[in-house]
């Protein structure tokens, strides 16, 4: 079956997702239209295609133990000079994102991996482009604001064309829609709620 390149992320919903994707393209980032606007929970990771059912079961269990939480973006930040990235900041929901990404990569699961940099939830709006364009992205989106209730995360696969496509979405809680309280006992015992 071979290997696949996977990622797990929280999609930035409409109308915010398309707007930030358009802005990213406008700054000259050639990857803009191949990457849905998102907050990363698992960066690009190689996996065996045969492991996909186990991976989806793992992610489903994490989502079922979780609950919807508020997300808010505000202003910009950058990882320069360490990494050529300008991003919109996650100012509410960051602790829930951190909790989720740890569960996705936990040692007992099928997506174990180390990170190149410490986890910092963000929405990339420019990556690896000219410094002047990075500066423009940083300035022009400095007053950007968006807010929504995060109700799910998703598994994506990168195609041979470099485009990321959603494989499956994992809604929080057993009932979807309305906020769900994590189950008492069992595998979720001792886990914090997804409230920031």
C-alpha cells in the first residue's frame, strides 16, 4: 500500500478561511491554494497507508472525549528569524489546541512523533516568501479578528500534487452539535476538558 503524508488540523471556518487563503495568495505564497486555512494539530507526518483505520479510530476517540470550545484569532506574529513564517495569532482556544495536539501524538497512539519546534497554535498567512512580502503580511493583518466555536478537527492527506485534502472530520462529543461533557471514567478519566 505504501506511505501517505498526513496532517491533523482545525479548519478555520467560512468566511474567515477563504479570506485568509486569498490574503496568503495575495502576499505571493505559492502554497496558499493547496493548503486549507487551519490551526495545525499534527504537522506533515509520514504513515503507512495500512495504518489509516487505526489512525482514524485514534482520532475518533480523542474527539469523542472532547467538547466544542471558543476560538479567537487576533493580530499577527512571526517565527522569524527561526522560521520564515508570519501568522495570525490564536488568542483564545490555544490551551485546548495544545491539549488536542498532545493527544494526537501520544506515545500509545499510531501518530507518535517529535516536533521540530515547541507547539504554538497559529494560522499561517505567509511562509518562505520574500522578506518584504512577509513584512506586508505582518502589517496588513495586524488588526485582523475572527471568532467561532470549534466543534471538530480533521485528518488531511497531501496528494502528489502538493494539495492537502480532507479524509475525515471528527466532531467533538458523542452527540455532535451541542457541547458535550467528556465521559466519566474509562479512557477519558483524568483528562482535562477542552476549555481554555
